[in-house]
């Protein structure tokens, strides 16, 4: 690597400088002095590098990421080898934080039905919970509908015809009519109603006079009795009195 080459070059330059200093020093001496100095220079031990240390942390410098390790020289000087070594590396960055996707809240309760019978609509809603941004939408509808109160609506049939009037003459009678509910649960209101009515004819103001009740009954003119089915029974007290008198005469 470039860093390792630079370190090696610096080590070599340092060694070369020490050698030149020694040569220049020897050249300044006489021959006898040079021999004496060379003899006096202590002999160096063989190059002994210590073990490499652990790799340091990966750092970024000038757009280049590298990590280094060093070692020490166990002798007075180590003319060969490097005290520092570098290598490229990759910085382990923390993974980006995961963002939870938006989620729906629980469904709310069902609202009021739009009809009490015959089928209506009711709905419920839910809310999209967004954790980071408003542009993230939940998948699915926010409103749900269903039918409700599907039972049939109760209603009345039409009124029947009025019954015959209870009075045979005059006013004071009554009549009635009925209707039916369309469902079992019942309808609001009455199933029947009554009304006052009058008979087909006016009632007599005076008691009628009847002839003796001997068959055949001949009434001249016919008395205005209430029903006229049997004058001797419908002409009241007067008819009965004459009938009783006739029966007594026959028995004598």
C-alpha cells in the first residue's frame, strides 16, 4: 500500500543518513585514527524485531481508510524491516435504523343503523398510525360497512268492510271492521274499530195495534212493527193481550 511504502522509504532514509554521518566522520580522521575508530565501534547485534502489535482501529484520512500496527526493535538499530505496517480496511458503519411500517389501529365500534327495519347500513372506522412520515399510508380501507336490521317491517293490511249495523231501525246501533298485521311481532295500533250506525228504517213513535193472532194472520193494513216477521210477537203488550183473549174464548 502507499502508506506502507512511505513508511519503508522513511526507514531506509534514516538508515542511510546514519551511514553517511559515520562515513563523513571517518573521512575527517587520519588513517590511524580511522582504523582506531572502526575498531572501537561496537559490533551491533543481529536485527531483532519484536512481534507485531495488534491492528489499530480503522480510520479515514484523505478519503483512504486504513489501520496500522507497530513493532519495536530489540537491538540498538534495525537497518532492515519496518516498524510500522498499514493495510486497507473497511469502516463498519452501524446499520440504518429500521423504520416500522404504518399500521392500522383496531376497528372502532359499529355506528347506529340507518333503518329500524327492512335493512339498513351501519359503519365503523379505523385510523392509520404513521411512525415517521405522513406520506406513508396504510394498505386497505379506513371505513367498513355492513347491513343491519334486516327483519321485515311490520305493517297493517287494509281495513275490512263494515259489518251490518246492530240496530234494525233508528239510530243507536254500532258496526265494526278489522285489519291484520303483516308480521308476528305485532304492529302499533288496534286490530279493530267500531262506529255508530242507524237501522234501515225509522222506528215507530206509537205502539202498533195488532189483530187477534189466529192463523192465518191477516193484518189490514200491515202494522208498522219493528221486524214484522210475526206481528203477534213483535207488537208488544197489545198484541199479546188480544191473543190471550182469543185463546180464552176458544177454550170456553
